[in-house]
């Protein structure tokens, strides 16, 4: 079993829909990261959080430390949100990455 | 603020050839990471430097991969000789320090081994 599991692996939705991507982890962490990777592009950090909830524009990230679970929500989704979203958990020294969720938003 | 720079962006080589990738981290960032990302998977850490010292290279295939960060700034990753399964995107990232600090990623180098 992977230390970081994301679901779903692939998600296709229509523009305007509310999107949720889940991340569960089995290791102790100091912080959890949500990253975005566009096709052919590098990786951009969206959030780093260790408790509670963070919001940036249409993106919301939550984490439940006791349940070892985090969610990334996208409100009013748009085709430009199409990308791979990666959850990574950080310990004392390094990050362990999930396999990513490929999101496609159709107009 | 300039981001993490990597070169080349793309490289195609034949198996058994050698290849080298270069990374220049964000100025002042002590920690530098090299990741391998195979298509459809998340990044896998190959090696982590703290200044010019190696912190973690447990997943680096040392029989063919090597990396250095001699002056604690830029870094090179080398593969010699390359195998077909080395085809991947090689990502460099840097952070102020290790641990809970945010990592900043470069654009990556896409390697194709034929």
C-alpha cells in the first residue's frame, strides 16, 4: 500500500461543477502540500497546510490530522483548471508524493 | 524573484549513452531536490542536498546515477549509461530549508531513451 493515496485517479466534469479530490496518508507528517501540474509544465505549489483549512480564490484545502485525510476543493470549475493535482506529505526531511489526480473540465 | 532553472528542457538519447541535467535553485535556498517522474506517476525523490551535503540518496540507482552540488548552489544529475526505463521527467526543486518549507519546482527535463 502506498504511503499517500489519492482518489479519484481521473476525474472529468463540466464547467461550473464543484470538484473534490481526496488524499489519505499513512505516515506521520509535519505538513501536507497540494500541487498542480499542467501538461508539459512544471509543478506549482497550491497549498501547504498542517491543520484546518486554507482558501485561495476558488480553491479550498482542508486537512484532518486525526483521520490522516485531506481534500482539495475547486468551486465553479473552469477548463483552465484542467491539470494533474498532486498531494504530497512532508516529514522531517522530505516529501512523499501521491500518484496524482488527472482533472479534466469540459466547457 | 527568479525561479528554479533547469536545462535542457528536452533530451533524446539512445540506451547506453550518457546524459547530464543542470539545475540552478532559487537564490538562498539551502535544500535542493532531484525527482524522477515517470508518466502517470507522482514524483519520486532521487536525491536531496542540504547545501553541498547529501541528506538522502536512498532511492538513487547509484550504479548509473550520480549527482553533485559542489559549491552548494547549482547541481548536476548524470545518468551513465542510460536505460530505456530511465525515460521520465527529471524535476529539480529547492526550498529554504528541509522539512516543512515550501518546495519550488523547476520546469523539468523530459528525457526519452530509445
